[in-house]
């Protein structure tokens, strides 16, 4: 009985190992896509969403504020990307930046904005000075009347939050988040929403490339 030995090397018709040129092309494509994934991940981190939850005087205000500044900045209309608030209690309301005519502004008569964004928290700064600080106003001209949520540094009084709905019979509800009369105080009003880390997105993209490569090789072997 004769045993036939099949030739090895590049002449073997069922060989599926890629050539050096193809390996290089695949490697370059992988690196390029990985860089693109990292860039997308970086853009995803450009905006930070803060979940907001506050309560007092029977009123509860929940919602979110999205900013375009990282990791730290003072909130201004120019870096507030989006916002929404829902009030439940004596002054019910639902306002959002996507509503027609909605706006946010700083009343700078008493000074600069007192909302400060950090990597993990959104805070209201009580300056503890007689002049107080500026109001940061989120307002929405609803069909039934103006509605707004206002943050106001009342200096020796604390950070006052006003929920206003001129279309509601109660009109407004105010409450203080914190009272301190002797020092500057950073009062948390929101928590940053966690986002996938760039390295996680990179690994996910790399795993996808490996899967696609294996699938291509499998198809080539079946077609021979």
C-alpha cells in the first residue's frame, strides 16, 4: 500500500494562512479602527450628564443637566447642552431644554454663576457673603404660563431652590438645600452618570475585529 504525502507550504491548495501582505493590511485596518473607536469614546466623554434630585418644603425636583465641560467648570449657558426637570408636590411642573422657547440664563447682578461641575458631582456653591451669588434660571414658557427652576445663593441663608409654575394655582414653592453662615460650602445637587471607559470600547472593537477575521477564514476554508 502506498501512502501519498500531500505537499506543504504555499502550494497546498487548502492552506488558509494569510500572506504577509494580507496580515499587514489586516493589522493596519485593525489599528485604524481601534483609533477611530478611541476617538468616538473621547467624544462620548465630551458631554457629562448629571442626575439631579432635590427635595424640601414638600416639593421634589428630579431631572438632569448635561454639560460640555470636563472635568471641572463653572456652569454657564454656553456650556449647558441640555436639561430637564420634573417637580412633584405643591408646584407640579415638567420643563426641558427641548421645549419650544426654553432657555437657561444667569442673573449676574449679584455675581457669577454659583453652579460648579466636577468629575463626579454637580454642586451649588454657597459663598457665605452678604451679597450672595447669582441666580441660575432654567425656564420654559409653557402654554399655561412661565415655569422655571431657579438656583439662588442667598449667602447667609443658604442655597435656595425655587420651583415656579405660573400656570398652577400654587405659583411657587421654595426650599433651602443647606444653610451655612461661616464658610464657602459646595452643596451636591447632582451625580454624574457613569459612561463606558474608552479602554472598554477599544477592547470591544478589537474583539469584533477578531471575530470578523475568524469568520472570514472559516468561509475561505469552506469555499475551497
